[in-house]
C-alpha cells in the first residue's frame, strides 16, 4: 500500500488555494479593501475579552445570540420576518456548504451546478462522497433554463448549488429562474442552494433570493461576513432556510463548531453593520468604473453584481497575469480559458491595476484573442 493511506480519489490532488504573495496590490481573492473602523475594532476587542473570561467552558452550541443578530440583519436585506431558528452559521461559507452536502448529499446522491461556477463546489461534493455533475451556462454567462431542466430531469440531484452573483462571472440570477429551479428540485425532493456570498454588492434593482424563502421549503440562501462585512479573517458564513432544513444540519455539525471568540467577533461586527456596509457603495461605484474602463480598452467584461470583474479574452492569459504580477499587482487566473478576474479595491489600487494592465499589454501585446466559441 502507498503511504500515507489516502483515499484513492485524493491522490495527486493539489489543495485548494489562491496564491498568497507579498505584493503591493492584492486583488485576487475578492476581499473588502476597507478594514473595520477603530470603534468597531474596539467593540470586537471588548467582546472577545468578555468571552475570554469563560474560555474554560464550551461555547453556546446553538449560538442563539448570533443567529438572532444574523436574522435581524437579513430582514433588512431581502428577508421577510426571518427568525433565529431559520438561520444557521459555521466557520466560513465553505463549512456551511460542506455541511449542506454532508446532510443532503452523500454516497448514491448527486450534486449539480452550472459552469463556470465556484471552483470549490466539486471539492465539497468529493469530500462528502457525493456525485458531481457540471452543466453549462450560455456563452454570455446567462443561465440556460432549458438546459438546466433537462439536466435535473436526467440526474435528479439531491443538491443544486448556484452562486448569485455567480463566481467567477459576477452574473446574478433572476427570480423566475430561481423559482423554477426550486420547483424542479422539489419534484424529486432536492435542495436548491443559492450562494449569495456577494449579494450586498448587487446593483440597484437586483433582488435577493431571500425574498423567495417563504414560497419554497427546499430553498437555502447562503451568505458570508467575509466580503461586504470585511470580516474575512474571522471566518463566519451563514444561511437562511426553513426551520426543518436548519435543524437537519445539527446532525452533521461538529460539536461546538463555532468558538466563543468567533461568536463574539461576529456579533460585535453586526452591531456596526451600517458602518461596515457603508463602504459597499464605494466598491460598487469603483466596480462600475472598472468595468467601463476595461470595455473602453476593447476587452470583454461580464456584467457584474459582485465586487470583482471577469475580463478577457487573452490567447495567453497566464502571460498577462504574470505581467501584472511583475508590476506589483496580483489578480486571479480563473474562470473559462482566456479570462482573468480582478477584485475591486480602493481607487488607488484600481489605478495601479489599470496602469499595470496597460503597461503589460503594451510591452507584449497578445497576438490574438480567444474566439467566442472557445470561451466556455
């Protein structure tokens, strides 16, 4: 036997992770560039200090105070009278997604998404021993409902995972698509998960799937405090769903999975929600300026409701990525072949990005761009 005795399907697999490089401008993992204020930091420090006095005891296993705070926040951003028992949380939305696959996926069951989609989804499926099927989107990254209907009828998935806004494209799903998918999933007792990690960045008039929770008992809407709340280092993801679905996750969660420090940090941040979310408008404006500039330069750019922009297309996208890195700007080489993704940073960071991209393309202009039919 080969040592270590790793599962066969895990042999040779590289761990997930975007490059963490010490460069002046880091625009590759969709972080919020604006950190919390001194007042918020002080509140978090006080809350953590208070929690530390009882660290000899296990934390609140049901994290009731935090769930109550999360429900109250969601009711200001699309939720309708959500209560604490309709909210669940874990260490980042990654753990939330894994728990969903552990509870509703598993051997003999199938999970489905539609590419391009978040690259971690198939890993959640693999780790929970759930079958994985990837459908496709249209060339403009919009959702192909007819294709989805056929795929769901063929595979009858127990879980469908869909980001909205989509990662890596930034494309949001309309309500009629979400409602139709929820109904199709219900026909074979499947759960529809709408991953709204970037929902706070959506453009005016783009609704949240939270509005549909009362109509579909099999609908789950996930969120995170890593992006709009500028709390990536705290690792707090959460979801809203029916009480029955939330209760089911208790079966697979690890004991006391949310530490007292995490609960205190997240609850304190929620008390500063207006301040933390105040920077979202700035990032939306900077995103729209970035998209407009990229298009003025002749690049294709996917419409974005998130805090990033997917742009291209390049015959050798790695060379462009490397050229930016050589000039001190780190972005993400992800998505369909030929495309690159840039997170939205401060005005100064985006100015550096524009200058680096211009210099890179002037120094070694690509000989060709990808043809439309090669994008997907």
